[in-house]
């Protein structure tokens, strides 16, 4: 979907690569102003199309997903949709999974002990996942276990869930989504909540994320299973750039999320509170930033994003996202 917008930026990138030593970002923005304006228009149109697709996808799967959640709730679990389906980064065209964590409790101490057992004992991990899969298989829903990774760092089960046939102008069709199931992982809830709030604050976060993700894929740098960037790495790079406090040539697009939403994102919040926030129906209605300090168009932000990271040696600095700063690494 982003092919045209990536091509339209190629002359700008070439210009940047040839003139980077001249410190000429402002000159590039001036020289290529028309191209950058067109890029902004293209990405905005693509963003609108993606949002429509996402809404249609959620409308089609949500009734079935709600049955899944209800099924697990009736079996004493505390289910929570996390990942891209919670944050709003899911892509119907790219076949996004629905990440679901089942919590056996909302007590943090109990969850920590349970998670340690799951991640340190393969036999126990397999038993826990199979028990969770079995509940769904016995529910009468149309589900099929696709894979079970009990030895993985984050043990998961992948389950195909078929959505019942619905009437449409095409005469009816069957859809399915892939459920990625894990148990008692608190970090998934906290991380997803942080990303969700960042995306809700400004739509340019989503726009920049999709462009950067496409760019990394074109550079063959995307794919966590091959030791490359994951989608989560990508969105953190984007958020860090947009809330970085020490830009010389721009104001931050985002406030520091952990400061702005301390009641929701403080890392010291008890997990029971995090779960309550993340599972509420009001989650999707966080207010967007009013009167942002930075009103740059997405095309200009892309150029500045590339400039920002091209000047930084990640071997020398840690990106400290909570404070919006870069911290120099200790040299041994």
C-alpha cells in the first residue's frame, strides 16, 4: 500500500545521502518542498484507507472475538487483547494476528510466580497452553490449533478462529483470524497500553510507523525471528523520535507519555489497576493532544526521522523512552 509514497521519497533520500555532511536538512526540505507535500498527501490518504480497513476488519471479527473472551472469562481466566489489536496498529491487509493473554489472577505476585514457571519449565508451559487451547476447542466454536511454541522465550499457541458466514453484497463469505495465545504475561499488557496511549495522542504516530515499517521491510531489516527489527521495535523508534526532548530543530510531537498519563502508565502501578484500565471499554477514547507544540506535516517528519537516527550511533547511546532522552552507554 505504501509503494508510491516510498518511491516519491527516493530523490530526497539520494539528495540527503549526498549532502548529509553539509548539515543541510533544511535545504533538502526547501529544495524538495513539492515532493514532500505530495508525500504528505499520499500518506494521509493511505492512513485514511488503512483506518477504514481496520474498522471493517474489527467489525467482522469482534462478535467472534467477544465469544472467545466470554468463553475464557467463564473458565476463571482474566482475558485481555494486547498487541496491535489493542493499540490500533493491526493491519487487515497484512493479516495481523490477534494477541490474547489469559491471566490466572490479577495479583502481581501470583502472576510473577506463574510466569516464571511457564518460562522456565517447558513441560509446564506446554500443559498450561494445551489447557487453554482445550477450553476453546470444547466451546463449540470453529477453531483449530495451528502451532504451539512451548520452548519459546515467550511461549504461545497459535489458533485459527473461523468467523461464521455473514451476509454481504458478495453473497456471504467466511473469514478467519489467527489468535496468538499466551498466559500470565504482564509485560504484554503494560507495553501495549503505552503504545496505545501514544497512538491515540496524535495520528502522525501511526502514519510515521507505517512508513518506517515499510522502509525497513524494503531494506530487509524487518523480522524479529531472523534477529531483525520487530514491529514493536519499530513503533518504539517512532515514539522515541516524536517525544525526544532535545531536538535542535523541532519541538516534540508528543509529550512524555508516562508523565502525561501517569495514572495509566506509571511502571509502579499494581497490575490489577493496569488490567482494569486495559480491559475497559473506554480505552479507545483517550483524548488526542490539544494544541500540539509541533504541527509539522508527516512528509517533513519522515525526513527529520531519517536525519535523527542517521546522526546517532546506537552502540554509544541508549534510547531512554520514559525520559525522552538518549543516555550515553558506559564504556568498559
